[in-house]
């Protein structure tokens, strides 16, 4: 599989953005893409070891209620595969071998519940943050300006300075276990994306530019290696110029496909000996 970027997109239990994610991955240069239902991992129809790029898409996972991703996290932690091993072991092995993973919206919530993010001090699978109800107390469906942190180790955002992407969620407010977690995220550069004021590009807490009231305007974070990335905005939601809300007025910006393309680019570099080592 050397040099081959193989993307696996997990669907099921209400997830409904898998097709857009597959399209964005193909537009980003992936060699192969596959959408599977979560149950396929249990039956052995699919194994994470055969892929190097994992996508947890957004959608109405388990009803999209607050804490719904907890149900999905329980499946990963305790559901056995066809060999009788918890699926979490497949996920551990996938990451240990240098695979990359992105979680979008509900997928980000799942990563937080599993403790895949932020994994401060290398403490993977230990919960340190969560996503709570929007401060507006309502579902937010709007496009947002996002500031990209140039200090972040995130492989998915290299070379990007600003993004303009849609958000579609009712529970996207980032909350940390305590202030020490927030300070550590700032210090380590693991805050990848922040909601920004479109007039000056600065991170903001003000609604509606910050649609959910996230602490420090956090819209996305990564693990210490930069290979695991979670974000509430939908990069796959902007996979064609006509998706832009101002397209008919001639407006455009960097498409969300660039996020997937960076993942592909990283893996190709890793295969040629130019990538970063696993944590």
C-alpha cells in the first residue's frame, strides 16, 4: 500500500455527510475512498489496518442530542470485532501506525468523547474536553470566517491562513475540563481554528461570528502530533465553487477540499520519508 492514500469514511446511526466527505477526499487527491457502515468494522467486512486516512463525518449522529456522541463512543470502546477484540484496539493500532484522522461536527464530538482529542501530554483516550449546547440555545446554520493558527502542528491546515466554511449544529460550544486545559492548548498550538471577525480576521467571542460561544473562539483542535483533527465547521460543505453563498455575486474563497488535500499531501510526504513520525 506504499504511496497509496486510502480513505475510509464511517457512516451509520444518523450520520449523513459521508457522500460529501468522500467527494471532498477525491477532489483532494485521494487514491481510493470507501464509505462503510460502522457495523462493517464489527463483522470484519472492513478493517482500519487497510486504510491510512480516517474520516468521522458529521450529521445527526444518534439523534444529534447533547451527548449523543457518547453512545457512539461506547460502541468504539466496547463493541467487539469479528476477532473478539474491542474496536478501540483497531483504532489504537491505526494511529500507532501513522494514520491520520479528521472528525467533523458530530465526528468532532465523537473524538472528544473518546478522548482522541486533545490528548494533552500524550493522554489519548482520556476525556479532557467536550462540546456543549450552543450559547444561543438554538441550532445554528450559517457560514463563518475561521482564523488558522500558523503555530499549529495540524497536518490538515498547513499553508492555510483563513477559511470560510458553514456550520450546522446545535451542540458545538467547545468546553474544556478546566482552565489548565485551555492554557495548555494555547501553549502547545493545538488550537487549530478559531471563529473570527470577518472585518479584521481576529478571533472573537461575539455572536454570530462565533456561532456557539466556544471558549477562546475555538472551532477546531488537534492532537499533539497534528495527525488527529476535529472541527465543528464542515469543510466538505464547501467542495465546489457554487457552494459559496456569494457565488452568484462572484465571491469565492479557499474550498474545504484543501483540508482533505493537505491530509493526502502529508501522507504522500510521509511515504517518501518527508513526513513526521507518529507520536
